C-alpha cells in the first residue's frame, strides 16, 4: 500500500492510526470485488494554512482530491474495479458534501478523460438562462452592480451542468472498459450525508469569514448555530436533503435533478429570492446539454531532451490557451541567468526568470481578455484558436519583453484582422476544486469543478425534499463581463447572452510524451484566473526544473494578470521583490491560495502531490 499522510503531518502515532483504521475498513489487497462495498473511513481532519506534505508514491493507481474523504471515496471505487471516470463521479459527489464552498451538483465542470486510446473533453459548464440578457448586471443608471450584490441570491445562477455531463461521460465508457454502475458511485456521498462527517478546520474557517450564507433560510440552519456562530470544528454534520437528492439521481439518473421536484425547488428559490431574483427556468434545466469538445493539445519542448504534448480544455476555458501562450513566450525569450536557485533543499525562482514570466503573462492575459469566450458565440481570431499559439505570432509578441516591465500590455493581432471586440475590464473571479485520477489500466481524469465564488450564490436548495440541508447553487453568471460594452458601445466578447457559457480559467491538464504517446501527468487547480499561473508553475517545475510533483506544487506562487505583479506573501526573499521593482514592476505580496493536485508517472508507478495550502491528499495502491 502507498504511503498515506494527512496534510503533511508526520507524527508516527497519527500515521500508524490512519493506516490501521483504513486497513480495517478496506481489507488487504487482492482480487477486486465485483461491486463497491463502501465503508466510511475514520480520518482525522486536516487543518488550514500551510502544511508541509511529503508526496505519495503508488504502484498501480492514484487519486488526488481536495479533501481526505473525497480522495478516499475515489480510492475505494478504484479498489473495487472502477475506472478513473467512475472514481471522479464518486469524488465529486463527496466534495459536494464536504467542500460545499468550492463545487457541487449545483455547479459545473470541465473534464478531460483519457481511456488509454482516445482523449475526450467534456464541457459541463453552466449556461445563461434563456430569459437573461447582457444587461442583467446593470443598474438603472447604467453602471455595473457591485460584485457582491450581483453574485448573492438568484440573479447570477446559471443552469448547472456537472451532473448531466458526468452521466453522459460515464454512459459513453466503452463496453470493453470495465467500470462500475452509475448508482454505486453515489453510495459514498449518500452514506456520509446520512451518517455525518466532521467539519474540518478549513470549512469552519470559511464559514467564520462568511456573512451572506448564514442569511439563507436553508443554508443558515445547516452550517450555523442559533447565535450566528458557525458550527465548531469536529461537529458531526449530516445533510439528509442532499442524501435524498443523490439517492434519486443514483436511482433515476440525472433526469431526477433536471426535472421533477428537484428542478422545481431550484427554480422557486432562484426566481423567488427576496432581494435578488434570477432568471433560471424549468425549461433551462430540462434542455441543458453538455458538450463533447475536441481537446487542445500543444507541443512543448520543456527541455532539449523532453518533447511533450500538453493537452487541455478549449474555449470557453481560457486556461490551456493562456498557459501555453505563457510557456511559448518564455521559449522565445532568451534567459538572462539561472531560472532558479536551490539552497538547503529550497527551490526559489530567480528575479530574472520571474521578470520574464510576469511579462509573458501580461501579453497572454491581454489576448485572453480580448479574444476568448464561448466558441458557439464568438469566432476564434483567424478562424482557429491555434492562431494564439502560432510560433511566428509568439516570436513577434516575445520581442516586446525587454529588460524593464512594459506596464499594461495591449492584445496582439493573431488572426491578421483587428478584433471587433474590446477587452473585458478587470473583475473578480473565484475558486473551484480539482480532481486528478489515474486507474490501474492507465486511464486518467483531470477534472476542474466549481460553483464559482466561495459557497456560490449562497443560495441552497433542498431539492423539494422538505428536509434539512441540500446543495448550493452556483453564481457562474458573474464569470461573464458585468459590463457588456465599453463606454463607446463596443461589445465585450465574454458578455452575457442567453444560452452562452461564461469564459473560465479552469485548466484541467494531461501531459503526454510527444514521441511514445505515453501518459505522463494529470494536474489542475482551483484559484480563479490564478489557476493559469498555478498550472503553469507546476508544469515548469516538473517538466523543466525536474522537480517531483509535490516539490513543484509547493513552490511559491506568483503571477500577473496584465496588472500588478503578485508574489505569494511570506514565501519570497525581500531581495526578489526589490529586484522586480527595480525593473519597473508594481509588486504586491498577497495570499495566493492554490489547491493544486497532480499525479505523475515515475519508474515503477506513480507519484502524487497535493497542495500544502489546502487539505487535499493523494491515495493509491
């Protein structure tokens, strides 16, 4: 069995207790049973803050997710003979219960799935209701709503997509690809919702800093005490309404969510919200369809001896295109000195390298803000998204990177014709959760999943059950530009339109060897637009700097969104910020809380890493 650790705590007694409890729950390794016999694990809760994690070596398979209970559910599915996709379904359902601040059945997701032969990109992104229009977030005076006013309540709720997307992907698994029945995959979440799970320090901390959630008539009593204080760490929280909804979906399929009592209750709460009603309708829910898109795969010469094929999600995600623009621009920019230093086991990006990275990021984000939106509504520049990654175009753009910071960058002209759109103004984007899984047959999943802001719209549905608890609805429509046009009436590509999917930064990524086609890595992260930087950092750390997945994840975070340059607070030497300021950067040191999960191929098996900034772990055999 692989090494097992909780959030990097290396106390021998704790580790021994964990191993003993898990072994008792799951039995010894042997022939996989024919069906999932889920057992609730007794795991100590991990804390918040930064906790050193060792990384986890496995031989046959691995699951990396943002919460130990979710990771364990995927692990048990794989031990029972399930596929990576099966495990992803089970993990997502448990995350809906134990990490409601980040994802759930009221949200959406992007899924990359590799079955050993073919790569599929499943788009379960939320859509704008048919009754919404581009003026949804404008006040009577024409100004945009403050973000918090826009997102809390029913107004920003888009049609959820994750359940129907997972059902379609699960159904399309080949008959020759062994997998478990749909209904079994809900058992872990149902059992945990009925029997309860212990509130973790991270969930408690987020509830403590939250103001709007406690005002919701369904969510408030679930998470808060009568005096308004959040339930304490370790409280056994049960969610009977969610258990009943999940049981219906397990039995009847996603149709139980998109119709009947569950759909009616979602619509009632969205449209009937007292202060900020929305547009979601029964017709929106019943007509929602996920999309099977073609993954974007890009060549990358990470090192002279290492040619890779990096695969990610196409628009409406901006993730892959922006990550690969940054990496491509760096390839075109001469190095002025060492990229990093390694002293006393600590790897630190150099100021010279950071300058090049941050300037490349300005250029990439300038293009992102002008060009990228839902491809069903907005054409790619030059008729192909690959124009943004054309070597000649990147070489032209890289020539703009000099010894000093360029300041705010302008978008380029990759298609040969000037865009009719104007750049989207800066606005807040929020977090998500990421799942990486590789099963015993080498099949892989990279799935990034979200309800958008922390606790989404702060609007909870009980699915018409009349029971306590339920699931949170997304506020995904605030991922559209709140202002549909600029001051001259020129349109923003990522403006809200009926049926449109908002632009995303989610970057689920699978990496292959360019020569052999062998799968090398699955990775991704939450973090709003910073997802792009978190994923790029991990790719650079593992594939260029030869760090293992855990060491690359643990590197300090940094980024630029064509704005001030950001460095993770408390993680860089003072001299680094000073050197960047000397080059003209406006530097802000702030929290950059990634939630990276990654699994990489190693001789004899796999090696997984989980972000020390959150409570995720990796498990496998």
